[in-house]
């Protein structure tokens, strides 16, 4: 029987191009919250699909989500 010791990598840093600033992180969080609330309003019949699209477009302008394209 062979036993192998598992170790964690010594360099766990994220490449500079992939780090989010504090503002970008909060923009992502606020975008997700706003998007979720808007979709709940749509599901509850409080807004129309057209209004939902307009609200989401405005939310994207305000918070400028970076990760929205990959979700």
C-alpha cells in the first residue's frame, strides 16, 4: 500500500486581472439583489414583462455588473 501526503498549494493568490475591487463587489451584490427583487415583482404580477426589462436595463447601468454575463 502506498500512502501519499496531500498538501495545499502554497500560492493561493488570484491573478490580478481576476480580482474585484470593493466597489465592484458591492455592485455585484446590489445588482443580484435588485435583479432578484425585480423578478419577484414580475412573478407577483406587480409589473409587466416590458417594465421588468426596462428596470433590469436601468439596474445594469447603475451597478455595472461584471459577472452578470457568466451567470
